[in-house]
C-alpha cells in the first residue's frame, strides 16, 4: 500500500473534529449545564444529578464495549469502516446539535441526547483508529498517529477557548445570556465535528478487507469472524500482554485527566488557575505529541510509551508535596508533554501488533478495553482518600502505572503472530 499525503492529513483531521466534542461538551459545558440548568427542579439534589450524569456515561460506554468487536468484524467483512465512521459521526453530531431542545428541568431528555452523542463519539473514535492501517505504512504508524493526536489537541483547544469566551462574555457576541451561549457552543461543536470529518470520508480509501468468513450475510460472516479472532487473541500473548498493560496504565492516565481539578481543589488551589492550567495543557500537548511520534520511530513505540508512563508515576510522587498554584501549573505542563504521546503511541503500537486487514475488528477490542479503563483509578483514589487523605490518595495510581509497565515489558516484539 502506497501512502497518500492527502489521505493521511484527512484521517488526522478526524481527531481535530471529534476532540472538540470531548473537551467542549463531555469535559466542560455539559456536566456544568446539566447540573445548573437541566437538573433544576423540585426534588432534584446535587447527588441525584451526579448519579444521572454518571448513568448516561456508563450506559453509552457499556453499549460500545459490548458491540464494538462485532461492529468491527462486520466492517472488515464488508469493507465498511468509512460507512460506520459516517454513521457514528452523524449520530453524535446530530445528538449534540439537538441538546438545546431540552428545556430547563428536562434532565431525562438532556441525559438521553448526551448518551447518544457519547455513543457516536466512541464509535467515531473506534473506526477512526481502525483506519490508521489503511492510510499509513507500518513504519509510519507512530508519526501518523501522533499527527492525529496533535491536531486534536490544538483544534479542540482553540474551539474550547472560543466557547469559553462565548459563555463568559455572551453580550460581546450579541447573546442575551449564558444559556443561549452554551446552546451556541453545542451547535458549533456539532458542526465542527461533522465538517472536519468530511475530508476523511472523501479521500481515505480502505485496503481490501479480509477474505469472507464463509457464506451468508455480512452480519453472519461478522459473527463467524469474531469467533475466529477471539480464538486468535487468546493464543497471541503479545496482544494479551499489551491489552492487559494498556487497561492499567491508560486507566491511570484517564484518572489524572478526570481527577486533576478535583485534586487541586481538595488541596486548596484556585479554580481559575486550575482551568487555565488545563487549557495550557491542551496546547503543550500539540508539539509534544509530534515529538513522541519521532521518539516512537527512532527508539520504538513501546519504549516511548514506557517513558511516558514512568513520567506519570513520577508526577504522582511529586503531587504529594505540591502546595502552590505554580507547582500545579508545572505539573500540568509536564502532563501535556506526555499525555498525547502515551495515547498516540498506544494506538500505533497496537496497530503494529495486529493484522492490518482486520483493523476494524481488533480496534473494536482495543476500544472495548479502553471503555473499561475508567473504573479502577477513580475508585482507588476515592478509597485511598477515605483511608488516608486527598493528597496521598494519588499514590494509589502507582499500582496502575507499575502494573501497566510490568505487563508492557513482557510483550515480545520478535514473537511471530499466531493469527489464522
């Protein structure tokens, strides 16, 4: 397969497109607006609103975790990765655009639309990842994967800054208040997501799929191929060790992302400074992800991942003595330096371990594992905080980073695959 620069850049812009949903809607404005606007009504409490938001996230994650491998198998059998990419993009962007239809107090409608949008986001990510093997040669996986993450950080960061200004100063944009400003932020995100996914749908071409797994419909062949692949997975220790390590260390990475602001607040740091540090992290991650792509090419993706995970472990130790805004800001910058690298190299390293013609199916398993990699870390920190204190609770993440490093070190890169 010869590389096509236009196809590579078109594919990389999928990350630019969908990362906007991740930060603008999922991380920032929906949780705040859900609690302060949609969950305002008789009998509603802060605890209940947190429960409903968590339920929406859990349902969408479970749906993806259950169906991802099968959908990937069906896509491989029918050369349908781009079609699935389009379908999930339309699902997610449409649900995002419809969020303003939920009036104040209509938390059920808002949570349902959000869960559908999150489902679209997860499916979009899965088939975007799977297309990596179609746009790049194996020797370039690290660089191309890093390009995607880098564009994702800078693009979503730019839109997030604009939407933040929109909500903070709505009158300057001709809006009557923060509610229409948040509505506009949702519409902008939906349009951004769809618009910047279109180039991939136009210019990315899938390589020929796997040979048909017997007779029958695409759905029947997909089921049959899934059984074959699951059997292959159990025999391929390289992939098993990698996925085992990935679920641990990426859980630690996700926990740091999700719990950073809560941790800073718990030790008495200022909210404005914490949010500013997170914005800076987005833009630091842009050149850092590119740099990690070069590290992966020169020294190997596995070594690059292990370097990033080791830095995370060091940050956990540093955080136990952190007591100033300046130190939190410094820690945020270091997180930005390694966050995109660990994520992008994990994607490219996994692509190198799997058969290129089964990208949809194997990345279905990869994303299934990723959906479950958001449970252990917050639970560990919560239990540790109850047993000790908020400051030392972050040390519990060393179990995840240490376990992930150990399993990753056991991946034998020279071992031949055993796929059928």
